[in-house]
């Protein structure tokens, strides 16, 4: 049996999750503005937003399963599952923000 999460682990996981959620909302906003013609996005953006989700979820499942099979603690399993999704949202924010507002 694993000990409960420490307060530091709880805060760390909460901050990482919160950052990923905030970045995801930024990506959604930029993509919606892109669909409306107010943000410069590539024509492939709509296809990309679907395919990257499948990839990130698959990587997340593999990472969580690997951590679980290695006997990691629940907090380490959660962090492993979050990492691929957070990496994807972070890279999307950077990529889309560089394109900026305006016509393509």
C-alpha cells in the first residue's frame, strides 16, 4: 500500500494539471479565432487538432500503464499520464501564438 500524497505532491500535480488546462483553453481560443478568420492558422489545423488528441491520449495511456506496471505510486502514475498531454498543449500554444492574429 502506498502512502497518501504529500501536500507538496498535491500542489505540484495540481499546478501541472492547472497549467495544462489553461494552455488547452488558449489553444481552443486560438483555433476558434482561426476558424473565424481572426487568427493565422494553416488549413491543416482542423485535421491536426483531431489527430494530435489520439496521439496524446495513446501516449498518456502507455505512460500510465508503464508507470503502473513498474509499481510507481499513484501520484507518479498521474504525472506520467499528464506529461504527454501537457507537452502537446504547451507546444500548440507556442506554435499558434507565433502565428498571431490577422488574415493568413
